[in-house]
């Protein structure tokens, strides 16, 4: 019995490619009944904008064995059997080891990733030609219990002002869930630790201005009902869902770029693989030309040094990172007190 499959013609820099999609009717999102073929067609429909945001970067693929409600795993190096137009780049991880990581140079490669059961695309903040030096400063505004998207909106506006004072132009997108991601293009001349410190400096300035609404507390027990500025997303090998990437959420939401003037009235649940292609056709890509004017993190690093002088030191790193210089103990505060 012949296996069910579909074929998509995908245009690219080297002409058309015929891309096979096996099990095209396999349902990925049970609620709206969206299939693997629906996802592949979505990727083609948003191809130019998707590639502008995620192409040419080391990528981590979030892959699913069945539906988005089921078992998942993360894939960094190109799976076996990749077509000859799929490439990789060696990147160094916090552990010190190096490994090849997938790079997408044309939209047919993203369709192939869908064929390999990818749903979410996680691009690095650096490009494949210079993987050690990010060209994007990325800040994740993460609503904590008791807060949501509505509470993140005024925080994003204030963050935009903070970054502008540091000489950076901010761009915004929905996370696909309740949060917001704020990006700023930067010159790729500083390594990840410097960019992390720049993010912490911006986060602390934001927290000073909005102490009742914003927290930089790493430990959840200390955050309260505030928006957490997740500075650890700026670390090497830490990624967030890329612009126009679908999310593994029940409504097939997309992490969708916005114009700042859209933010106040935006409903993140309205941006899905069903609605975003028409939105792009009607209004264009809010992130088009993002990297035309890249800034530097020099001012933010000045703020970092200023804060160091006043006693604000390094913040905790993720638990899988090696112990870092100046890092405080990786002990939950309540546990430290009970053991004291």
C-alpha cells in the first residue's frame, strides 16, 4: 500500500524545489484540526518574512512525534538524511564542547524541517558566519501568575524608552502565548556574556522605573505578580521562538511581529497559522529592514559597570551552565534561609 504523501513546489534562490511532505493529513493541532500539510503551506506562505527573521542563523528545532500535545524533543544538529542544500555550522556551547547546528538558507529547508516534524523554530541571536557575537539584543517579558499580556504591554512601552535612551531601536513581537519579546539590532562585535550584561542593565533600569510591575528576580518565589525580565534568554545556546514561528499551543498561535502602534489593541491569540499569512499580505512585515540601522550595547554596558560599583553584581545563570565568575549561590532563597 502506497504511503500517503503530498508535494509542494517551493521557490528559492536556486529555483523551484519539489518538497515531499509525508503523512500530510496527520493532525498536529487537534482543536482546530490543523495538519502537517497545513503547517508546511503556512511556512511557504510566510516564507520571505520567516527567512528574514530566522534564516542564516544556528537553529534549534522543536519536534513532535504526534500532536503538539504529545511527546516532543529538541534537535540541534541536522538529522540524518538531510538534503544536500541543508547546511550546518559548528557552534560552541556553555559546556565548552562544539557541535554542528542546523542553518536554514531558503524556505525549502524550513519545509524540510516541517517534514521532520518540526513545529517550533528557535534561532540563535547570532548569525552562522559569526556565531559567537550576537547581532540581536533580545529581552523576554514573561508574565508571572496574576499577570498576563495586558500587564506586559505598558512594561514593553517603558522598555522601548529605556532602550532608546541607550541608543537602540526596539522591535516587538508576541511570544505566541501571554508574553512579549523585545528585540534590538546590534553590531555583532560583543560576545554573549557582554550582551547578557547589557540585558541585565536594561532590565534593572526598567525595574527601577516600574518596581511594582517589573522584577528581575531569578527565583520564582521572589517574583510576585509582576512581569519577569528573563535575562537568561540572552545567554549562549538560549533561544526563544523565532518571529513567525508557530507555537505548540492549542490554537496554533504564532510568535508574531507587531508595529508599536498595534500593541495596545493586540490580541496574541488572534495571530495563528490560519490568520498570519493574510495579515502579512495586507499589512507587510513590521520587522522588514530591522537590521538596516544596528546600534551598540556600549551605553548599556556603561550602566552595567555603574550598577556594579553600587553593589549590584552578577545574577544567577541557568542550572545547566558551569559556575560563572561572580555568580551568587544557586540556592533557592527560602532553602538558604532554612539551612542558615
